C-alpha cells in the first residue's frame, strides 16, 4: 500500500520523483514504522510502559535507518521495476527486521551496538573452538 501510494503521488524514475519518494519514505513512513514496531512489541510482551522502548531507542533507530533505507529505496525506485518493488523492499526489510529485533531485545538502536554484539559472539565462538 505504501509503495503504491508513493508511486501514485510521485510517478516515474526522474530524479525529482525518486528523491521525493525517498524523502517521503524517510520523513513519513520510517517514523511510523519504528513507532509501530517498538510499541507493538511492547504490547505483545505485556510491558507496563508500552512507550518505554520507543522513548529510549526511537532516535538511535531512526538515525541508523537513515544509514540503510535511503540507499535501499534509492536503488529500489531507480533500478527495480514497479511490479518487483514490494519483493525487493520485503527482502531488504528482512535484514532491517533482524537488526531492529536485536535492538528491541538487547541493543540501544544503534548499528554500533549490533556490531559489538556480533564481534562478541565471534570471540565467544573462537574461544569455544580453541578449547576443543
């Protein structure tokens, strides 16, 4: 629905239309999606303050998303045919969902926290293999 609305509002692959779609996606779509994710997960986990994670992690997650989604959507709107855009965005969304789920559980919404966690896991795996 969102991609279809963007395409209807700003049709085509000309640079002004593509930049407009990316800006709309980042200024309107991204905040709504982040708020919905953190709030929805808090409701499902029956947390007392359903906005707690959102308050703590929204800006970090939004800034991290700005390092990822504009490039995804720029390539999407420039290179991917309209009928494949939902699939492409879904695939890229899966990668993002992995990060945001980690962030919701144990990170602070920054890419740095995810990389530090991955590095720590690699060190633990290396230590276990050297003990054997």
